[in-house]
C-alpha cells in the first residue's frame, strides 16, 4: 500500500485500521464454519501472532518516541491551554505498559507454539475436515479473502521456519527481566 498522494500520517493511520480489520476477519474465519480443522494451522497462526505481538511492542515504543520528540521540540500543546507534559507522561506510562503486555503476549504465544510442536491431526480427521472446508469456502464480508487463497505467514520475513527456531524442549518461564526484545522506556521527566 504505497500511495504517494496520501500523506505519511494518513497512510500510517490507514495501516492501523487495516490491522484491526484483518484481526476481525481472522476471528471470523476461526469462528465461522468450518473454522480451524488442523492443529498445524493453530500452531502456524500462533506463530504468526507471536511475531505480531512483538511488533505491537515495537509500535508502542515508536509511538512513545514520537511523542517524546514532539514534546522535546516544543510542538505539543494542550487543547485547554494546560502544560502538555503531565498528559504526555500519562500516555508514556500507558505505552510502556502496552509494550510490556505485548511482550508478555508474544512470549505466551511462543510457549503455545512450543507446546504444539509435537501435536498433529490424524489423517482421517484432517482429510474429512479438508473436504468439508473446501465445500464451504465463502468469504464472510467484502473485505475477506477467499479461504482457498494461499496463506501469507510471518515466515516470509523470517529467515527460518518458526518450528526450526523454537526449540523442541519446553522452556521454563523466564523472569520479565530476561525476556527478549525491547524493554519499556524509563520515565522521562518529573512533574
């Protein structure tokens, strides 16, 4: 979606809207008959959601960095004429919490993937489920893609298959300070 006529902020807002729509469509695809019929699909989706959760953490950090830059440059105002610093600090705290929660979500999805590494559907069940799914391939709304379309996974941006990267041995829960990826930003200013 590269539209050079649309300003950058508006394009970014549209992408966030598309993210919401895609998540809504994913929920409908899972809920509507025939839904998911193979545990392998559950593992793949959980792997993609792992990547998405870690990206959400990164997005929260970038949003906070943007607010920080604008505040430091003196380009933020308050609609009541108040000092914007206390309000931006509240947003900073909320975004730091969103970063932490997104990281926790990613770790939880990763654990689910690891737990499902040894699980597979039986041949009889998957064959009949695939036949049922083929008979009921209809999109749920005008934005939905046909279910027969090839699924684009997070693996296209990932150099190895998720199952190759995630170890077969279940990992013990790591303490929050040893989690991979970004950490919530430290408090910026005093009020």
